C-alpha cells in the first residue's frame, strides 16, 4: 500500500485543500514553492502512462477547482507529474504537483 493510499484511507493525516468522491488535493510535506499541493486520484493508478484519458480529463477539472481554492488561478501556477524512475517518480501512485504562490523560475 502506497503512502497516498494510506492518506486516502485516513491512516495518515494530511492538510486537505479539496476533496470529492474521486480525487484528493493536499499540501506536500516537503514544499518546493510557497504553495505546493498534490492532487491524486483516490483509486491507485501507478502513473500517467497507466491512466485512463477520461479520468485524466476529470482530474484536470478537479485541478482547475483546486487552483481557484488556492487563489492562484489568475496569478499562475505550474503542474508537474513525474513518471517512472527516470522521471523522478518517488511514489507509484499518479499525482500532480501544483506549485505557485510566487514567481517560479524556469527550467
């Protein structure tokens, strides 16, 4: 069971931003920006490559809601999903990092 599955199950607490039946958004415990939130499906899906396009569309709409709640929908933000070992994925559960709240450098 991944750490994200344990968070969804309520075994590990998190600072929730938004939640619905399918998705959960919560603050990252090791933030890389002033605002750093993770958006995950409650269903365990390994990564972007294994995700159903319909689910990704629904997750995109959820992320749009999250950035409004965070108040960064107008100022701007970055969305990142790491896929696989070479992509830097640390938890084998699809998740998107939402970074904002400050001017982010380019890479």
